[in-house]
């Protein structure tokens, strides 16, 4: 079942799981009737749709896509994980589509279970061809891809990474994953390691803050905090062998849990 969040007048609706009924996990079902009723109640507020789905029932997908298409307010779909199969054309119905640089789009031909005599199986195949044509028309109209190119991509079951999806018109924007930079380290501590990355910010020890007296932040007299802390830890170590880059000052470092203190002393 999809979830709804309301923040400062902008609504967010989550479609995580199966499009339509999920017979193995009811909580992962996203039914078109409930979805359409929810959109009617949210309209015309700006709407963000967070999507992560491997697909499901094609006609449930058609109904959800129709509900988004007729929504009275601005819509934006964020592909949080994947928009595959029936979820692909659901995503395309929004005014704006955003992908993470690690999310995926997938389109393919529809399939179904079928049994019966030769005439019944031929009718099932004809029905699938009609469904494929309908999906291809939607994708072509929303992406700008040539219809024949869409049909060929569906026939091949094509997966698009974010950059390929952007190039083909499946999304309008790709959000880049930011490089995670380590917390600021004191150079006198960082130099103890062999392979400190060059893009990790390391400050000069002379630029560090003045030592705090006890009671100012709870640190001992003449010491200063070097890294993030775990105030509940009582484990401690003493290392008297830390020197500055210039070699002029020897320092003692006391580690209390994850908190590092250093105290300067003349050589």
C-alpha cells in the first residue's frame, strides 16, 4: 500500500512495491482504485511521487498512469530504485521525472500465463501484441523516441541506467551521488596513516582552536577535541609519539572512546 506525506503544502506519495495486487505480500500492493481516490483528495497540491517498483499488472498500471495524467496539480516522479515494466510508463506520466544516478528504468514486452487450444493461444498472443502497442505509444509520446525504436527496445527487454535514460528522454534530470568526505582531521593525527586520500580535509594544527579550560564543553584543561565523540565511553589510551609536520613540538594524545584529545609539550 502506498504511503502519503504532507510537508508544507507539498504532498509526497510513495509507490514502493507491486503495481496492482501483490498476492504474496498485501502490504506491497499498490491498487489503482485506492491510488486514484488518494490523488483526487490531494489535488491540486504539488505532488511528488517516490517510485521503486519492478512492475505488476499492466491494466492497473494503465489506470494509475491515467490518474497521474489527469491530476490537477504539478507532478514530479523520483525514481528512487527502479521503474520497471508497468512502473516505467507510470513514471513517465509526471510533468517532471528525476532519477538518482544509480536508479534504473526497464521496458519490455508484456507477458501472461495462457493455456488452451491453438485458437485460444493465438488470441492470447494477439492480446499481448495489442498491449505492447499501447505501451509503446505511451513511451514514444512521453520520451520522444521513435515508435519503432521503442518497440525494438521493449522486444529486447532494455535496462537503462540514469544517463542513458536521460539521453533517451525517460527522465528530465539526474541527481548525482555526492562524494562523502571524511570529518575534518588534525594533520598531526592523520599523518600517522599511510594512505590518507588527498581529498580528505586536513587542517594545520597551528590553525586549531585554543585549548579549552575544563567546564567549557566538558574537555580536560589544556586539551582540545580532534574528532567526533562518544561521551559514554570510558576506554582510554595514551600516545606520546605524535609530532607536528615541522617536528618542533611533541604531543600527547589521549583517546577516550571515539574522542581524541591532544596536549602540546616542548621537546
